[in-house]
């Protein structure tokens, strides 16, 4: 792995906007090469090879993206401007957070995390599926590889099936935090990210 390019780090209060929802604010996607089919913890810095970050913003090498932007976005929703999609997002995230706090308090909150994926192919598919074809891809490094992490199935964050919607949503939230069923893995981490270079 090449060392990060020299330059002044720009502190950017960005991170992890939920990559499944179409919203008016830029979302963040991080990709790292590792098999995340299980909920094993993030490897040590010696094991880390590559990370990739998809973002609509042009960023310079050395820029630092802090975790927690997804929570900031949700908390910034204004009542008079809130649409049905945002109401669903708030309801879902509050449900997931309630289950986490009461049953899985050791897991990092979605509100305070950066979201990661296990391959560059998944980042490309994500861009296509979410109509983010103009986003830029960066090679990045975690500033704190030992930060709290959790691997979960991102499919469970979608609108649940079933007649009893609330019960189905709570069930999906528990499965998400248990991390036992992982068809489409995403990793949550409290680490910030440093831009190393732009890939495309």
C-alpha cells in the first residue's frame, strides 16, 4: 500500500448517509476488501489492504471524513419540509436505534457510524442501483482501525414484508444487530476516514 499523499488535511463533517434512500443530501459509501459474510471484527491495521469510498464531492488527498453524518442528516429534518420518505426513514432509524440501545448496547449506532462494504464491485452496483453514476471513488484509510464495528445485512434496512409491519420491522432490526444472517453485508464503524487518492 502506498503511503498517503502529502497535503493539508481538510476536516469534513461528512459520513455514511444511508445508501439505500434517495435524499437531497450527499451520501457516503466506504468499501474495504475483506470477506464480511460473518460478523468478525474489523482486522488490525497490519491486515488492512485497501479501502474505497464513493462520494459526490471532489476531495483532496489528506481530507478527513468524520463519522456521524447520517445521524446529523436525520436530526436536521424540518417538520414543514418532511416528506413521506423522510418520515419512513425517521421511523425506521428510531426503531433500529431503540432495539440497539435496549438489546445490543455494545454495537455502534447507525447515527454515529461510517458505512462500509466489502468490494469495489458492490460500490459500482450501489452507484447504478441508486442512480449515483456521477459519484467519485476514492482510496481511503481508516484513521482508527480499532474503532467499534459491526457487520450486518443491509437488506434488513429496507421496507419489511409481512402483514404486521411494526413487528416485522422490529424483527428485522434484531436480525440486523445480531449479525447472524448476512446476505448483503455492510460494516458500521466509528472510525473517521482519510482520503489517500482519487480512483475515478
